[in-house]
C-alpha cells in the first residue's frame, strides 16, 4: 500500500478493529474509501435512527442485493438490537415481515417500497414521516444507499463468503439458484 492507503487502513482499523470486507476493496481507491467509510460510519453509528432500525436497513439492503457477507455480519446484531427473529427470517425468504410496533412496521414498509418498487406511495411516506420526520427519512435513504453500495461492492468483488449455511434460499455463492433446476446457477 502507498502512504495514503496505509493512513486510511490504520484509521479504519482503529475505528472498526481491522480492515476487512469491503474496505479491502475500497482501499484500491483511497478517496472513495475515505468517503465510503465516513458515510458508512454515519449510517451505522451516528444517524438519527434508533439502532434496531439502522440494523434493519442494513439487512434489507443486504437481502435486496443478496450480500451474504453483510447479512451474516449483522443478522445477530439486528436480533440483539430488537428486530424479531420472525421478521429476519421473512426478509431472508423475501416474504412480508410483520412488526408489533406500528412505528417499526411503517419504517419497514417505507424501506421495502423504495428498495423493491423504487418509489414510495404517498400513504407510506406520510405514515413514515409522521414517526420519523424529514430528518429521519433522509437518514433512512442515506443508510439504504450506503448499504446498497456496500452490497454491490461485496458481490462484484466476491468478498468473503463464510463457510456456513447460506442465509438466502435462492442464492449460493455469488449466483442465483435456478428454481427447480439441477442446483446450478443462472
């Protein structure tokens, strides 16, 4: 690594314990790495959303992009932060998740619509806005965008699949399982 990469690697290791996952890729472009790390730190640790909803945005974006590294790194953190295991399982299986708290349900619906439909209905927006305000919804979009970029990086550069049962029933390694096929990839 050149001096700039070494400087960033030391900063990342100091903040996150080590340089792993996407940061090993992003360090190839130090300026991108610095900005991605800053946005990621804001989305994970400093934005206005409560911890359980920050973790939920991460899981939803990870599943949207089939980013197994992100999912595996955060699934237990999301459950510990208060995301119900049944909701986590539903997200992994691409089924509708149900939350007891109306606030959490409206948040989930807002995230689901933007990720899946690329738009948010007026009703969903109004419902989420009533709970989180403009700042909360801007932070939500920032977090989803950050975690989307993360998933794209992890999949493109095939970062660190763990030796464990894949978290998604329709993905193996870095490919989609062909439904009803012979176990091959599309």
